[in-house]
């Protein structure tokens, strides 16, 4: 039997709609609140930051939302992405489980992020926006938005967490090659940035600070809007194309997943693969185990509190109810920048509270060991973030082996690691430590949650 | 009309044979000579270095050679690769030309090199070889062979040019993640390496020296063979899958290329896209312009001599007739390591001598300007080597515009540049200079060609 089993879809079979899980939730989600008034925010509150079409999608309750043709046109460059059966990995694990992975590293930016960068750039372009601001940590999101901006002719300004700006010049160069402007955050360009620098001139920044800077710049200018690469409802919905394609591809295989695994930072790639399947279940379909894998050093789903919190450090964003470690929590500097966020997507958090999905946390050395095993078996070198999903899938495959059950396991390989080789060098050099967060700092950050959380 | 026009092939349409241009040459190529005797080499001379199946392919004259099923099985992971119409680039150039590019960056190693790494690893495995030695410059080839070695369970030892070993730790880490062993060349492991170090302890190495080391190690051990990533006939034949797929994809478009462009270092990706079309012409089909683009700083086709020369610096290889700058020629350190070789594939050289293809050389700043324009238009960031093909295609498109002719231009985008971002940083920082080779050094290297060249 063939070792490479790849399930492809024709362009004609590429989904024409995104899936919106809001339509299938058993009860409504807690509203997003205005931090000043404590009242639910309305479209007018968000209008300075987002184009109206994005705001509509953020609150939409229709099950399906059409993917505009200009977005489908760009998706076609790398989509439908392949689904693989990981036969060599199964053999290396000697497991009876059948392991499938969807591979999103085939996009020009190397990850799933363009799935939402492209529609966000499109809707901004359609509404005459000239410039989009955003933040980026490791750089996956910033380079994806830079890519989308180049194709639609929109200027992109990326506030890049300073430690990454200095340590990841290659990611920065990718953004600049696409024509984007990268600014080390905290910067002198914004009040938020200046406030941080006044307190600590040597601040190396955080995602929360960079979000504050990008939001502030967008709010100030009429021709400028803001874009977020994860967390929000519309972002998770754009990523649903991952799961929708996977469903069609699995039909070809004849298999149906018992377990679905994804890594979670803000939650978007995980939601992308899992929500279309979860939606089936919510409409009366089969129950599957859905497993979110997060880093032990930034464990919002497994150790955070489900509470109202700000999305940023400067407290410029609305309040959302989510699993959070507190907006002042700064995780240690482990090698999966895309998973270093204090909060979690409200939709993912809500479904976790409803008991509809599980969460598990792993330490980084075991996560990299899984990634290296995967690379040698399957020939694809995963991003550090994706290694978390690999680890989760391998653990499930080993459980299946112990139980002697031929479980079907599906996971999302959300990106390649070609820009993250320093992490592999550190891993092989024995320099990768199992960093832990500071318990006292976490307690303090949780104690500082906004008071609306108690309501 | 759609901006993204992608031509895909089903797996069933993936070629089942490679194309061997030897069958269609108008007259036989000059033989490969033994450096000691000056007589043509036979299979027995090559047996210490290559498995017998590879040696047979090196001298084969059949037009088609079947691709073994285990090789097709691995090819399927990323093949058939996409062919795109570059509509956004056409618009940016305001050209009536229709530009198509085949994209080989979708392989797990990011370039066309796995097309030959996989069959070479397979034939070695089949003949019981335990270890393969090879050389690598920029690292594209070394990481591709490391990938193939991992999938077939063969140890790969890569002699990596020392300057790259030190400057490109990320490429090295990719090879090591796949399980390969990387050695900085010149090394103390071989006589060739020790001889170089005795003369110059600070030698930063060259591809020619690394080839000598890899060949020497393979010749010494029964369980070890050698693999070369370009230049040789069997390598060029393995790459023919690029052009064969492209032909089927172009049938879908209804277009037929007037001009075919590829970049040339050793010649394999260029031959891969061009030879299947050239073969049609040699069998009485349509004449097309076929353009090889090389770096002005290492201009073997445009400034080299068509003569017998060694493939390596240590003079351990047989003598082949090719366009060469002399085996002692060391090109300046420009940013396209894959094109820094003193010679050229004998087949490409022979066809150039027959007037069946053209060659042109460009300087590196104009080549990078072309690459940045391409990235912003098409969203894919090319490898520095591939930028040469982009530049060649853009020049042809501008000529078509000047002439007001709707020419059809096809080029091979042989790899992505995600491991080459330092070159883009240098380009944007104004640090990229149009390095030139030393005319006196070239004259001396050419004067030192082996005497058989005069025969």
C-alpha cells in the first residue's frame, strides 16, 4: 500500500461559504462589553477599527456566509490545501490509529493565517481603507497580512513585539519584501508605546502592548483600520475553510475522525479545523472528542479563568469573556510565539465552558521531540506552534495503541517551521528548557481582572 | 477575469516516466573521460560512487525511463506541482505577453531538488547502500537529500561549504532535523580536506572542495555511495518531470510557450523545464526560444570555455566536456549559492554549442529588484537563484511590450526564498553589490584546464 496518501480537492470543490458556529450554539454567548460603560458594544463602537462588513460578520448568526469571489480567487493560489494520511508516522508509532493531517503550510506565508488576512484586506479595500495596522509576535500573522496587503494594494503597518523584531530579522524582511512597514513595539509612535517606554525604556514588548499600539493608530486616522489575526469571531469563521475542506477530503478516505486535535494560541487554527465538525454535532450529529493543545508556559484554557478581560495591555479594546491569564500576564520566552497570548478566543472559551471540547497543555521539550519525530517520518518540518498539535495527536495515537483501538485521529498542521529554525537549533543544542510561568505573577494578573468580571 | 489562474493535474496525470534527451540529440555527446588514461569511462569506473541503476541512467539512450512506484509515491506528497499564469505581474509590467510559471517551492525542502534526491535515495536503498555522502553550498541540495534519506532510512553525510556552514545555521538545522550529519568543508575527515587546510588553514571552502571530500569518503567505503544534485545526465533526467507536467498543464490553458526561461547553476532545474519542450523540437516539432539565465559573477555559459574539465577542485572526478570557468575558479560571494559552480551540465553545454539554446547573464541587484517586484505582484517570495529566472522572464515580457507582441513566456520558479532572507535584508539595506569576478583569475583558471581539452 502507498505510503503517501494525499486527498486533494478540485478548485470547483473549494467551499463557497464559511461556516459560522454562532448559528449552532446551544445558547447565546456573553456579549462583548464597552470598558467605559460596561454595556454591550454596538457596531458604532467598533466602526473606527473595522470595516462594516467585518463588524457584521463579528455579530452574524447565519450559519453560512458567502466567500466573496475576489477572496476565493486568491485562496485558489494555494487552496484547497492537502489532507494527508500520516502512514509513516503511524508505522513509527506502531499504532493501530489512523492519523490524518491537514497541511496549511502550503500558503505563500507558510501558515493558515492568510485564510483570514485575505478577506480582511478585501473588505478594507472595498470600503476604501488605505492603511491597515496590526500587531505581530513571531511574525506569522504580520507576514500574512503583508502578503494580503500587497495583493490588494493596501499599506500595512505592523507593530512587531520588540524581542521578535530583534530576534527574527528574517520574518521582518519577509514583511518588508511584501512592502509592509514594521515598527518595533513598544514604539515612540503611539501614546501606549510611549507610556510603556516611560516606565521601562528597555521593555522588550508583548503582544498585548503591540495590540494597543496598532489599535490606537487605527482609531486616530480616518483612512486607517485595524486587523486582528486570531481571537475574534470573524477570524475564526474565516478559518472554517480548513475544516470544511477536510470534511470533503475525508469523505474520499471513507474515515470519520474520532478525535480532532489543534494547537491553541488565540484559537483560530484550532477553530478552523474543529468547528465545522463540532457544528455537525451541535445539530444532532455524531459526538467526537475535540482536543485543544496549548503550551504549559501559557495555559489559558487549562489554567486561566473564564472571565471578562481586555484583549490588550493598554486596555483600549472592548471587554470579552474568555479564558484569560490576565492582560498583564507575560508568559516566559518559549519558542512558539504564536501561542504566547494571555487570552483565548471567546467562542473557544465558551465551548470549553459548555464541556464541548477538552484542553491539554504540554511543555516545550516534549513538543519539539514530537515535531522532530514527525519531520523524520513525514518529511515536513512543522512550526513550533504546530508541534503542539503533533504532540497531541501522537499522544492520542499512543493511547489508541495501549487500548488496542483503531481510532481515527485528525489534526491541523497549521504551518511549516522554515522561519523557526533557531528553535530547532536550541532544541538539538540542549538549550531548550521547559520554561514555567511565575505562579505569583499569574495570581496577580488574575487578581487584576476588570471588576465587570464579577458581575 | 480571475487574477489567480492555477493549472493543476490529478495524481493520475502525474508522469509515469522521465524524459531522457539523449534519445533525441542530433549527434552523440563527447564521452566522459578517465583523468588518468584519457579514455572514456565505463560503468566499472563509476561503480564505487553510484548504484548501478544510476550508472545505467547516466548512459541510457532510451527516450523514456519509468519512474519507480516508490518514487512516484513520495513525489505525490507535493507533485504534480502547480503551474500559474502570472496575471498580476503581467499587469504590473503592462505587457501584452502571457507569463506562466511552474512553482517548485511546494516541496517539503522548498525547491526542485527533491525531484532527484528521492530517486537517488531510492536506488541506493534498493542496492543496500547504508550511507550517502554529498556536498552542499547554500544548502538546498543537502536538505533535499537529507529529506529523502529520512524517508528511506539512509544515513546522509553532507559536506557543507564552510562559509555557508557558518553563515547558514538554519539550513544546517533543517538537514540535522531530518537526521543528516553536516560537516564543515574543508574538513579533517578527508585527505582532500586536509590538503586544503594544510595550504590554507582559514579556507572557507568551495563547492569544488566539498565535492572532492564527499567523493573521497564514498570511494573509501563499501556501504557508502555518493550523490550529486545537478550537472549529471541522470539528475537532469529526473528533473524532466517539471517540464512534462508543465506540458500537460499548458494544454489546459490552450497556450504554447514561445520562450522558455530557467536559471542555471549546474543546469538541472533549467533542463527540467526546458528539455521536454526541446525534445519535441528535436523530433521535428516547433522551434522555441530557450533562455538560460546565469549570474554575471559566475558566467559559465556566457564567458566559460567549452572544454574538458574536472567537476571538483581535488580532481577526483572524471573529465567532462562542458562550459567551464576552470575548476580552480572561485566566484565572488554573491547571494545565489546554488549558482556558484565553475562548470555547467554537459548536456546543457552541448545543446548550447549546437545553438539550440541561448544564455544571458545578469547582475545581482537587478536580479533582486525583479524578485521583489514578483513577490509583491504574485505573493510568492522567490529564492535568489529563482530570481534570475524571474529577471529573464521580465526582460522578455518587456521586449514583447516594446514589440507589441503577445508572446507566451514560461519560466521555472525553482524554489522559495524563506531560507535566504539575509540576501533580501542586504538588498533592502543597500549592502548588495554587483560583485564581479577577477578577470585575471578567470584567465588563469582557464589556462589551467587539463591538457585533454586540446585534443
